[in-house]
C-alpha cells in the first residue's frame, strides 16, 4: 500500500460537472429500423400477450386448486410480473398498470395472507387483465379501463399490504 492520502472532493466546493454526451445520442436510421421492426412484430405481440394472459389464468386456476399456497402465489406473481414488464411493449400500457397493482398486492407476506383469506381481489385483477386483452383496451384513458384500474388500485391501497 502506498503512503498517499485519499483525496476528498466536496461537490459543494468543487461544483458539479455536467455529463457531456454526443448529440444525437442515437442514429436516426437506427431508430427508424427499430420502429419498423416493432411494427413488423406487432401481430406477433398480440399473440405473445394472449399467451402471457393464458399463463396468468393457468397460474390463478392452479393457485385456487392449491388453496393459494406459497408456491402457487409465487407462480402467479411471476406471471403477473411478466405482464407488468411487457404490457406496454405489447402495446397495452394498461396491462402493465393492472399487473403492477396485482404484483403490489401479492408481493408481501401480508398481501399473500390477505389473498389466502379472500382471493377475490386477485381474481378481479386477473379478470381485468383478461378483459383488457380480449376487448383491446390498451390505455388507461379508456373509460372502462380507467374504471377498472382505479377500482383495483384503490382496493389494494386500502388493504395497506402493498409497498408504494
């Protein structure tokens, strides 16, 4: 080890340097190619969404059959988390929002306990996700989508079992 002392830099005295990034950050042609690729995949994305919704429904059915066991709730959480992450990519931002509400409900031990006692709210989330995909409700500003989302989030919030 050398005898050099560590140098302490106080940003309040030295000031902060702005991060200098080259402009533009992305090549316009690359962005256009990415947009074209997403458009070409759009038909497949609805199929992938339907498959993820079916996976969630199967997880719910299995959880109910297993009396909402810890393993079954983990499988349900995994399926909901996939939808939370991919909903907007599939072109359904409301799917992301509803799935996020479901994840908030069942990610804590307290939420899992509430679900075991009364799984109605979990079932309502799954049904709302299925309806959104089936009826092509993509955005939270859709009147039915908004009503579903607000009701579900309000119930989860009132339970007080979910982190914010």
